[in-house]
């Protein structure tokens, strides 16, 4: 399964290894399509591949940290 997401990071997470943590903790494969990171905030558009349950847990983990998650397409391929 794959989901297309836009992640918007508040200032406190701009310098944190959020993507690396997602890979290690949730066994997902991000494919970064676009990104912009500035001093006080950042955003990333990515395709997130993996097991449907792992992707759902990853999205919930991001939201719990205050990272805005927009699903640009619910599923781009299964």
C-alpha cells in the first residue's frame, strides 16, 4: 500500500530526524517528492509505502507530535 501525504513541521521538529525515525519505528518507505525546510517550519510531500497498519500507526505517531498530516490522495496504489 502507498499513501501520498503532506507533512507540515512546527519549529521544534525542523532539526529532528523525523523521517529516519519513521523508517526505523514503523517499517515504512518514504519517497520524498518535494520539500521546503526553513528555520521556523518545514513541509514535505511524500509517498509513504508499506503495510496499511504500519502506515496508519506512523500517521497517528506524527499527529501525536503536532505534525500536521494531510492526505493528498488516500491511496495511490495497493
